[in-house]
C-alpha cells in the first residue's frame, strides 16, 4: 500500500492556479539567475552513473503510455513527474506498482490542471512541484546540484524544453533525473521520454554537454531514500 500526504496547496480554481504559478515562477527565475552566474566558473568532474539498470517503463513507448493521469491526460502526455519518482524509487531498491503510484499521486492532489474563469478544468499542466518536496530536498543552484551529485545522490531536475531539446520552439518544462557526468563532460540523464528496453540500449540514456544541461535547469531536488521508503506502508 502506498501513502502520499495530501497536497494542501492544490489549486482549486483559476485564481489559485495563477497564484501558485506566480510563486513557482519566482522560484524558478531565482534558480535560473543564480545558476547563470555560477555555470561558467564551475568545475565539472566525472561522476560514475548512479545506476546502470534498464528501467522498463517509458513515457512514450510502453504499456503505460495510455495510462490515465488524473482527470485529464495520460502518462504518455504528461507523466514525466511520476516517472522521475518511479525511476528514483527503483534505483534505490524500492519496488512499487506504477499504476497504483500514478493513482495515488493524482488522488492526493499532485496532478496539475488549468482552469477557466468558471473554475472548470480545461487542461492538464504536468505535476505540482510540491510532490518532489515529499521525497527529496529542494536545491537552490547548479553548484548545489553538482555537489550533491558528486556525493552520489540522484537529482531530480525540472528543465526548460527549449534548451534541453535544443529546439527554440519547444514549449514547457520536463522532469528528468541527473545520474552522472562522463569524462567527455556530458550530463548523463534518465528521461521518461526514452525507450527503456534492453533491445535498444542506446536509447536508454540521454547525454548532453553538462554546461548546456545546467543552463536548462529551472529547479532541482536531491532524492532522499529515507523519505521514499516512507511511501510504502
């Protein structure tokens, strides 16, 4: 049985959604501005990948792609947040039923929605960031991200798609896990969009020059195993 605390900040209408988005955007801009000043001066050392396992769940190519995620949307469309948590749990030896995990996340108010002025849900908009506060600790800058990674901690990052995907027209943001840095100064990333299938080993890990990846980060959490163990009752 899984147990996630209720999201007490769950926006229930457009006014609350706009207020929460404003607060989140201020935090994201603070992280971006502070990290921009740091990146050129940081030294990035090689960090061996913190996991080498093949993870069977893909956001885009798996039996879970059409799994409903809350009242609107599917894992294939908007499941990068639950998958980032699933990968971290599995990498730490904590096995959960993914369908149950998705239902629990949505039921406890972490599926994010957009509202019209009448207060009706009109679309989904990812996962509420406070979900990750339950299973990790928020980091304030890229320098903290690198220190925690070097200390052998897996990092959940929220990245700007236009930079991360190297496409100025790419919209929105995306949750991925940073698990290492190779000797060629590439960030090694677990991404729910990839194909986690041993038949396609080259598709299971994404690599991006670490400074480029760092410039795409808008928020980050270091996963905490003790907190994640508390999910399973």
